[in-house]
């Protein structure tokens, strides 16, 4: 049985908080919601991770996949079932989630004693984060995560102030939902225990409600954890995969810096100031466990070279500390640097606007449309007796997902791959791929593209080992849309091939289903 007492210990915080700045914070959140809903509705294409969520939701929904828990794919599948092909419906939930994180960030600032200005400043920082601005309307796990993490921290910060154990009980379902969305919250929970043990309030660890919340969260997340266990914990192997791809952000060093800079201009200022203020400002010390969590996770992700956006769920909470620090200086009459915050806010809005335009380019439909159109044309050019048995295989999950989310009117068969989640989906059915290799060249789009290189057979799904294809068509990278450069820095291939089903074996998440000795349907890169 839990209690809702207001008895305090040495770590407890003041009971009173300023009023919530409903109107200005509501305006910021409403603008964020409107912008993302409009951007989501107007966008014709899919960001490639969003295409993966949609492909899983349509064709492969389960309690888990190699690197994706089920919540985002389930949301994508539900939206697609309600309104097939309507991006405006597909992106309602992530857009509202992005706006909700703005409100919760302001609520955290209020719990820290932030006045009207501090709350609005925090809301503005959360609203103009570079990553959340660019991807906040796409259906991906990292679009839903900021709201979930902000809510978790708000519950814990509020408990620190009022000591109502019902807040701790609410952490359990939210923790479970977050784990079904993205696995990094499990690390957040582990670091949280360490941070509270080091920085307090240690009374939280003595409350049964805290541990009951952990049990409830684990029970809710158990289906996807069981899926991972049954399939050999492929998610654990993603750490090495992500580290190898740190080049996308310039390498380990720049990647660590990017974890801060993705908070946006205003957000970066407030996060850096807030991480220090949590230890130096007396009114913020009872809540310093938030800054300890941030710093520990920053070190962990920097050392393991995690994605630069892994800390985006903490930016708003730590920025609230920075906003309260500026407030304290203002109240003490020390205004020498206080003016910095608001110009940074204005510049952040301008920078966020440019990120919105970048999000349009990221989901440019030209590349996936080109790929699926050419695959359809090549497939239609095959002899009728081989056309229905042809199997479309992408070397990356990106290309397989584009095929799986293509316009049904094109009549493409399902996409297959050995890469990431696709390596754990079922192979083609027995009535496909049994007609021997495709042995004729249908079209040469660019004879300067050169020949397909010989690939290491270990980098092919086992069910491809028995099949082969002749070169069907190829395309140099330079001939593709510039957007492709932001999609994949490696060589890309899509094959139409035959296969040996009995040799099928799921490949590692870090392996691409290259075409081996086969020549590709589409090929780009060096």
C-alpha cells in the first residue's frame, strides 16, 4: 500500500510553484501542432524510417522486430488502415506528440519554480529543437520519445516537490509504453536509479511505489522483450552497428557535440547552463538528479557512439533548469547576460524554419518513386512465366521498405532484404523464385555505371545463395536525386532474383543482403 504524504526530507523542494503560463505556452504548443500537422499533410513522400514503420505496420506487425519495438509500426499500420495513403492522417499522432512535449517541458520549468518567462523560454526551446523540428511529424520511435521522456521526468520532478506516491505509480505504465516505443528508455531507467542514489532524493528509492512502477513497466514491456529473447537479442547488436554509422554525424567527437547542438540554438544555451545550474543554484539542487541523468547518458552515448538524437528526450527538461537560472539572475538584478536568451530564441525560430524545409527534402518522394517505378518496369519486362516468380530484394531495409510502401497500383511483389528488421521477416513463399535465374538484360539506363562488383557471399541472405541474376539495369549515383545523398552513403542495390528457400537463415542486423555474384536491378554508388 502506498501513501500520498507530504512529509519531506533534506532533499525536498519548496511546496509552492508559480502559476502555469497557460496562454503563451498554449500558443507555442498550438503553433507547433499546426505547423507539424500541415507539414505532415502536405508532404507526399516518406522519410525512410517512416517508410519502415509503415511497411512493418502493413505487412509484418509483431511484438517486436530486430531494431524496432511495436508501438510506432502499430500506429502507422492503424493510420494506414483508417486512411490508406493519406499522410495527413498517418502523421497526426507524432505531430500532437511533438506539441505535447512543449507543454510538458513548460510544466517541468514550473515545478522547478520557473515563472511565466521561464516557462515560455523552456517551451520555445523545446519547440525549436533541430531534430524534433525536422522529424517531429514523421511516424518514428524518435518522434514519440521526447514526450514520453518529458512526462517521465515531470512525474519524478513533481514527486520530489509534493511527495505524492501516486505520481510514482503513474511512472510504471508510462515506462512500459516507452519501452514498447524505443529501447533506450530501459537505459534511462537504469541510469535514473544510479542518479537518484548519487544525487537524491534517496527517499524515492525507499518508496515501494517506485519499485512497483518498475515491475509494472517491465510487465508491459515483456512481450517485446520476450520477442527479443526468442530471436537472440538482435537489438543488443545494434550498438556496434550504430557506432559504425557515426560517420553520418562526422565521427565520434562531432557526434558527441551534435547531441547538444540538436537541442537548437536556444536549447543548447539553456541545456549547457542548466546542466551547471542544477548543481550551483540552491533552489535547483533537490532536482539535480535530472542533470546527473543527462550527463551520464551523454557520456554513455558518446563512448558507445550512439545516435546524436538519443538525448533529445532530455533536452526540454534540462533546458528548464537553464531558464530558471536566467530567472534567478533577473530576480537578483544581475541582468548582464540575461538578454542573451531571447535573441537566441528568435534565432532558434529562424533556424527551426530552415529545418522544416530540410524535412521536406528528407521525405522527397522523387527517389522512392524512381526506384519503385524502375523496379516495376523491369519486372513487367520479364517473360510472363518468370514475372510472377520474381523476388525483389534490397541490400538495405530502406529500399525494401520503399518497395513495400509503393503505390499498390504498380502491382509490385513484396520487398525482401537481409538488413535490420527485414532480416527477421519471413522469406518469400515456396511458389516464388523457383524458375531459375533471370538471364536476360532488359534495359541499360546508363552504360557508364559499370558492372556489379563481386560481393562477399556472407553478406547475402541464405535464401539468396542458390539464386543468381543477370544485369537488368543500373544507374550511377550522380544520376539520382540529390536527396539520395541524405539517405544512404553506401552503394545501393535492388535485385530481382531466384532463391533457395531451404537455405534461408536470418542474417545479422548489421548485414546487407547484397546481390553477391548477381547483377542488380538498380545500382548506385561507387
